[in-house]
C-alpha cells in the first residue's frame, strides 16, 4: 500500500506501520501530560575553548524522563511535539528554564558564560518569537548577551523573513549560532545575509576525521571559511584526543563532545564546575 506522505512524496506501509502509529499516539498522549507532571528537564553540555580549556558556554539539551519508559531522547519526541503543535509550549518552557538556570548560576557563582538553546523549525517561524524571547529574558533577569540561539540551515528557507527575525534577535543582544553546519541543503549565501556569530560543525564530519581524507578537507575548509567571515567555529561530537588534535592544528576555536563532557544535569554542573567558585567566594568574603 502506498500513501502520500506530506508534500514530499510517498511512503510504503509495512507491517510495522500500525505499531509505529500506535507508539506515536501513545507518546503524544504521554507528552501532553509530561509538561504538567514535570517530567521534562534540561541537561547542559559544556563547550570548551581549545586554546585555554576553559568552559566558554553550555548547550541546553532537553530530556524527558518517562515514569515507565525511562529516558526518551529528544530525537524521538521533538518531532512529535512539532507535528502536534506542542513544540510551542515545550520550546518556551526550555527557553525559560535555561535562562532561569543560567541567571541563577551567574548570581550565585558569578559564572558568566552564555547558555545556548536549540530552536525548532516551527518555533522559529511562530508569531512573535522575538517578543516571547524578550519576555522570557525580562522574566528571568538573564541579560541577552548570555543567551545564544541555535538555528539550522533548513529553517532559513524563507530568506527574507528569516533574516528579519535574526536581525531582531541580534538587535536585542542575543547571539546566533548555526547548528549542524554542513548537513542542510541551503545556499551558503545566507552566511553573508544573516547575522550569525558561530558555526557548529556537525558531528558527522568529526566522527571519522582521523581516517577520512574528505572529512578532514571539509572540516579544515569550514574552519577557514568561518574565520574569513569573522565567525567563531565549534566542533560537535568530539570524542577523542586525535580528533581534538586535528581541530587544534586547524585552528578550530571550541569543542563540544564526550571527550570533555557528556550533557550533565544541573546538579552535576554545579558539583563539577561551580563548587570551587562558591567556596572561593565564601573564603573571600570571610
Ligand atoms: P544538537 O543540537 O546537535 O545537540 C547535540 C547532540 O549531540 C546532543 O544529543 C548531544 O548529547 C550529542 N552529543 C554531544 N557530544 C557528543 C559526542 O561526543 N558523541 C555523540 N555520539 N553525541 C554527542 P541529544 O541531547 O540527544 O539531542 C539531539 C538533538 O535534539 C539536538 O541536536 C537538537 O537538534 C535536538 N534538541 C535537543 N534539545 C532540544 C530543545 O530543547 N529544543 C529543540 N528544538 N531541539 C532540541
Ligand atoms: Mg544544538
Ligand atoms: Mg548540532
Ligand atoms: Mg545534531
């Protein structure tokens, strides 16, 4: 059996299809309750400067702890949230939570690094995105320069509208980074049209960087291009010393990946990175 799949083409139904639909409907119902039941939480993955090994920022990554199924990865439930329109509410929740947390870390520990938050395609195109982000910043007291928004190439299809939104966000003082760079289909010309401060090289290019000549060439070229366009560049998914060495030798600014740290819960961030500062400030004030 063949059925139209959205506007892009056709999908073949298999015997697994019904199972899939059931699972999706089940997840959708559970996701509606997840927000009310406080089953969502945000983890934070440190981003590290290659030059001085300091944490220069953290990426907020959404987690869903289902009471029976356990941890459900964002790749599974964010598409459902997008399809059902729940992403508006969930996305606003993530933004508010990440801003609240970073503001608290700044005021308690003097930890002045930005938090970066992923936007979904629907969220990016929602009415009054800029106004709602502005509201969240005012509500949480986080200064705009400590919020970074991660967008992807596929969101930039409507170039005129996208550049308008990005310009308004930038005028507020928010930074913009291009996530999963190199995996989208859009034209490179947006790099000069849009106010983007940072490119995040997708993990798929980093994975085999020590073995694959093509990946090495692509990554070296992205780094050089970013710098020529006066943008910073961060490599995602760095897991080994060999990958880090290649990136260092090619002038990459920052890394994010398991080699340095997995995404951490708020309390793990505090015990790993913030206790010492807290103790130091106690000592200093006693
Ligand atoms: P992303 O924004 O590209 O985030 C990076 C993903 O790579 C995260 O997966 C992170 O855990 C994973 N990662 C980081 N370092 C390594 C590494 O060294 N090795 C490997 N194998 N993986 C690494 P995660 O948390 O499962 O998130 C997957 C995707 O879900 C994100 O990709 C992002 O597109 C989306 N996502 C996560 N949180 C949110 C959110 O709050 N809103 C929206 N709209 N999307 C989100
Ligand atoms: Mg991201
Ligand atoms: Mg990414
Ligand atoms: Mg990715």
